[in-house]
C-alpha cells in the first residue's frame, strides 16, 4: 500500500503510483544521475533512454526503467535507478509535492544476446565478441559516445559508429548523429547496447509467417585500444499478430524471425514462458485462468479468454457512445540457442486491447414521493469514469454549480471499484416539469443530461436522463358564476395545475386584447381569474325566452397551452329580464333586440323581420338583430284602456318557402295616458375635504407567500424557509385595523437584517421612501392588488417581490 510500489522484474525496475494518492494530480518524472542532476523525461527522451511511463489498471501509473537505461548505475549485475516525481494540483506544477525514490535490482546472468520489445522502444544488448580487426570501415574524425552523452561508460571500449543495413543501402552514423536522431547507444564493461524508438527512421516493417515486425538490422563498431571491433545489434518486435475469435484473444509470435536469425542455423528452444504484468505464470496458474500457451514448430501462440483474470476492463468512447474494452498486459520470454549467438533471450511486452463494445447503462427511478424528492440512479460505471457536469434546461453546470440549482450528486462504490451515480432534486425545483395527467395526478419530469470524463484518456460521453414520477397532488381550478342583470360573471379559483392553461369561450381564445375589443372584463391576480361578459354579446348562448326572462349562458373551457386539449369546462346560466331587449322611448320610438336561440343553429339574423316584412334590422351580429322604428309603423298594433296605450309587434323568421314562422318574439310597449311627476331640485355647495394629521393605533401584518398568486402563505410551522439564491420571495403587507375604506396603506422604508433583531447590523434597504433600492442588482418588483373574495379593501394591501440574497463580507458569507 502507500503512494508507491516497487518491483524488480528481470532486467526491468517498475515503480507503481497508486491512483488513490495521485488522482487529479499533474505529474512530472525525472531521473537523477550519479552527479545528482535530475533529467526531466519527455516521450522522446524516455524511448531513447530506456524508460516507460504508462497507465495500468484503472489509472494506476507505472514507471519502468531498463537495467541499461541512460542514468542507471550498473555494478556487478546490480543496477540502481533514482527517480524524482513531482505531483501538483495545477498544470504549471507549482506547489508540487516531490517524491524521491531510489531502488536497486539484481539481474543476471546475462545472455550473449538479449532483446527487449518494450511499449515505446526496442532494445538490443549483446556481449562483446573476441576482438577481431576490421580492415574496411568508414574513415571519419575520431569521436566516441562521451561526446554525445556524458553518462556513457568510458572504460576500455567506446562506440564509434553504427551502421544500419537497409535493402537499398548501408547508412553509417557517428555517435553524435545517431544520438541526435533519437537512438540510444551505450557500452558497459561487457556489453554493447542499441535502443531504438518505434518512430525511428531506420525501422523497416517486415513480414514473417503473416505477422508484421518492426525490425532494424544494424552493426555497431566500437573502439578498444588500437582495434575497431564490430557486433551485430539487429532487433525485431512483432507489431500485430493479435486476433479475436469467439470472445478469445489469440496472440501469435513467429519463432526465429528472419531479421534475428541471419547467418544462424541449428535452432533449439531453451525456454518459453509467459505471464501478465511482467509476472511469469506457472502452467497451473495459467490453467486456472484458462490461458493456453502453445509452443509450436514455427510459432508460439497464447490464447486468453476475454474477461479472464489478469486483465481488466476500461471505459472507452466511440462516436460519443459509452462502452468498454478489455485490456491485458502480456509478456512472452523466448530463449533459444543457435550456432551464431549461442543463447538469445527475447522478451516481448505486449498490451492487448479488445475492440470497442458498447456497454448498456441502467437508469433506475428511486423517487421518494412522500419526501417529494426526485431520485435517479445511473450506472454501473468502471472506476475510470467521473461525472463532470450536468446540462439542465440548456445550461451546462459543473457538479458544484448544480447544487445551487437543487441538484445533489452522490456516488455508490462497489467492492470491485465500480460505481453508480445518484442524482436527487426536489419535486418543486424550477427545472422539474410539472404536468397534469388526470385523476387528480401530476407528472413530475426530470430531464437532465449527464456528462462524464474517462481517465486517463480524457474522452467524454453523455447520458440523457429522463424520468417521471406521478403524484396524486393535483388541485384543479374551481369556479362560481353569477349574473348582475347586465353581465354574466365567472370567477375561477386557480389550482396548482392550471398556471399555463388558456381560457377559451366557444373555441375562441380569450386574451386581454380580445377581451378589450369586445368590451369584456378579464382580470387575473394570480389566485383568481375573473371574466365578465355582457348579456348581449356574440359569445353568449341564448337558450330560450319566456315571460319570466331570457335564459342566457356563458361557457368557458380551459385548454392545455401546448396540446390545446380540453382540461376543464365551466359555465354560468341566468335569466335576464325581457326589458334588457326593448326600449320604449317617450317619443314613440321602439328599439328591440332579438336574439338567436341555440336550437335554431341555422337562423340568419339578417333575415329577421317585423310584421311588416319590409321592416328589417338596422344592426345585425351573428347572434342578435336590432330594430329601431316608430310605433305607428311596421305593422304595430295599438290598444287602449283607461290609463295606458299599448303597442304590440313581433320579430319573425321564415325559412325559405314556408310562411309559418320558425321564430317569433312578441314584444309590447305601454305608455301612460296621463302621468305627472314632481321633481324637487336643490343646489348645495360642499366644502372640499380636509386632511388633518393625527395619531392612532394601526395593526399591520407582514406575510411571506409561496407563489406569485399570493394564495398560499407560509405557516408558522414551516419556518425557517429555505430558498436558493436569486429565488423569488413574495411579501404582502396588510393593514388589519382599522378597516376604514378611506385609508390607504403606504410603505415608506423596508430593510433586511442578518438576524431577528430589526436594529441589528448588517442591514440592506429593500424599499427607500416607498421606491425600490436603485443599488440592488435585482430590484424589488411591486405587484398590483385587486379586489377578490379574500381582498375586500385592495388599498389596505401592498405586495412586492424580492430576489433571495445573502450578506457577504468580501467573498465570505456572513452567518447569524
């Protein structure tokens, strides 16, 4: 345990950094030479000098160093490597924690030729042969490896130049040129080394038994006293050779590949071993994991079931889709003898990654209806995934920012390191869509998109989450209707589902502009919707007329604002006095209005006539026809008695070809023959009202309401009230006593404090001299107070809206 682990694995030293300790840290690796100088590693230097930095299982970081790496100290088959690691929370590595780790490993005995295929380089180290004079070599200025790299051993021998054998030519490079080209060269007392990055220019791709190798044929010339000596430093590493069949990985490696066997015969296998993560496995261990290692005549084959022990799954993203790949770090050690080299040891380190497979995620709705909390679980994710942000109503927020909007995020971890994410948000959060679904139920819909980041690849993917919770908490609007002799009235008390429902009268949308056009009254104070329609209007239905009056009705439908589906229907019906239809003027003029009845849907009001069919209406609407005539015309009949003179006529409607009226409205005008009225008139001057200052007791209340409708105040048991920043607070101030309608409540100053004491500091003014505070970022908003069933004296109330804020000093929130 601890932040670092150390292992000696043959000719390699491995230092493992725990993801638990170095999570979310920026790292820098340096190797320290024998003089105490730290050489910071980059990719080029690592591959040239024999170092590898890679991520292993779920973001653990591995540092590997070759026994013959540039800055290692090799003495008597013991190599020592010193590493300096900087870990910082910022990319500039400021305030970094520095870890210094020095380790020594024993390795031996060395084979005459050792070949290593690492993740980022190929390495060939060979034992020096018996010195022999080379008569032909490229003449050049004398130089050795110490000129290019001071760490080279400057013992009895030093490298002079390297020759690369290519099909078309041989290319010779002096040490300084080879080093500048990215090659690593070195000598020890007994060995000569060539290290080649996979990106080197002299690499050739050759094929052996259908498998592609990265190969370099080279010879190194080194000086020993007055002689020039040569060693063969050819190296080859398999590039491919991996197949996937029936959920099985098949890795094939040809034996004695051609670049490594030039001039050699008599091949004899000495050892074939394999393992995982540089640990060799016995035959029994392989069998328990269902690995199969086969040593054939010409190839070595290893079969690994996908998902087997030793490998691990890591998250992968393809075209924005979440998935996984199975990864296993295999290695193969093949030792053989031939008549040229004697013993060759070939070590191949191979990270194998299966193709992308999409992984299904489960979204589980765990909403708590009684607590009114939307809760959803999303998973399961591998340990290399982190939730980084949430997109809510088109706005992308980090996880901490989402908390300010009511979204809480939790992680549930499992024994194997995998995890689920839990998102919780209150039902009443503004971003939760609320919809009436019938049967006194409301559907609460959570619609959020989660964005995730993978480590260490920094791939991103998103998971849309839409979940619905249905709660039986709908309060439907209700209505009462009445008539006042000239108008039909509907007063609708809002529920909690109809905030966006639209009022329709006979499929006609009733907007404030439309109401004004038809001289209707439409008022909405947030808690009540009040509609008044004149008795004689185009949207009133007339059902019948009788001596007792005309039955008229008004039908109102509340419709969904999106689908326009009918949600609630309300109506009011009243009988109006017949006198509303007729005016008998003193000069003998009669004005009569006839109305179209519901049962006569085909009646055309323009075709209505009086007894004299030449008398037609002077004003026509869809549902009414108005006649204006003198009592001595249009076939009007007249009757007398001792006190009155009575005139009668009929409004008639005849269907074409039929002389029997389908509609008949009889009306009568009566005039008194002799009638005297005494009128008493007196003029009186009233003195103007006088306002005098005085003193008295006023009983005033201040209430906080839950919504803009001012219908539901917070009760004492609900305090303290928890609100988010910039969420609206709805205040109402009411004059309770005296109940004198001549008084009007005027607010002068209003301020907020950080405690219950009205004189405590700090303070912040909300109203100044009856006006909003001009220094507020979000100014106070006044709301009009109208007459309603609850509000009998609107002048005794004042309502205003304030955005939630907090007291701060600098960037620190002040607490009470």
